[in-house]
C-alpha cells in the first residue's frame, strides 16, 4: 500500500489512507479569492487537494485587511488570484495552484470551470453566483455555496440542476447584504470551514452533505438552522 506523506498523517483518524491518497487526484475550482476564498484555499491546500484553480479578477484593497486571509499591507493593489497561488505554493508545494486573473461571466464561466470535480463558491454577490450555478449545471459539476453578511452565514451544496439559489434568492436581485451588514473576520472563516467540509464529503461520496439544504447560522445568537428545499 502506498504511504502518504507525513504532513497528512493527522488526517488518518478521520480519513482512510486510501481517501487521503485520492485527494491528490481531485481538481477543485474556487470562484473568488477574497474573504471566503482565502480561507477555503488555505484549507483545501492543507488537505492536499491535488489541483486548485483560483479564479478572481480583482486586486486587494486596504478595506480587505480586516478579514481576507491573503490580504497584506504589502500586496495592496496586487492580484488576489496570484497571491492565492503563491500562498498555496508556500504551504503545500505538492498542490498545483492555477491562478486565473479574470472575473467569471456568462461568456467564460463554463470554460473556466470545466474539468473540475467540485466548484467552491466564494463570491460576494448573488448575480455572480447565479452565473456559477448555471455553469455548474451545464458541466454536471457539484457546487458548494457559501455567503456571509455580518454575523450571519449561509452554506449549501448544489447538485447539478438543483437550482438551489433560485429557491433561496429572487433571480437577478442582488440585495448587497454583505456590504450593508458588514464583513467581519470570523464569519468568512466559519463559513469557509463548513464549505471545505462539504467539499470533502462530496469528493469522497460521504453521507451528511447539505444537498438541497441551506444551513443558516446567526453567530450573534448562536442560532443554527437547516432548511430543506
């Protein structure tokens, strides 16, 4: 049986050796390398996901410093996707990190997201998420949705064709809740952790995913609800 690198040994109490080895064969696309994306990318790289495609056309701004793991005073004005790839290379050279310095659009989403086992949504607006959900359905690829607004976080797993976002949000309406309610450091970290757990379960075909469900968290009152759709 193939040995796994020592860096993954602590995963073996929850994952089998075979599962740890399989992780290196998967390709995951992360749409957005900001608040949610930075934490998602960090955790996926440390798990040892073999290939990460890191998609973001934006650059860091000073206002990102309060919450975005990849944002540093010295990289203000620099590409978020490129910074994400550098971070992956620094913490786990065994992971292929492919930066894509473009925004996802109706025109390019399917081509940029093709060839992946799971798509992680780390975007900051509803309209862009609809674009990704549509492309994921076309590509027959699962999508793990996450969003934050102030004290609140939403997480769900969207199987191809389920159109979960259309059931949650009025199509084409972007309420800008994240901007209106604030962007703290802890809510993106929490939501991202749960998204990575969902991604791992989807990749390894484990039970207990949030498929056709929405996990709603209010950290102010420690209120946790799961809604079935």
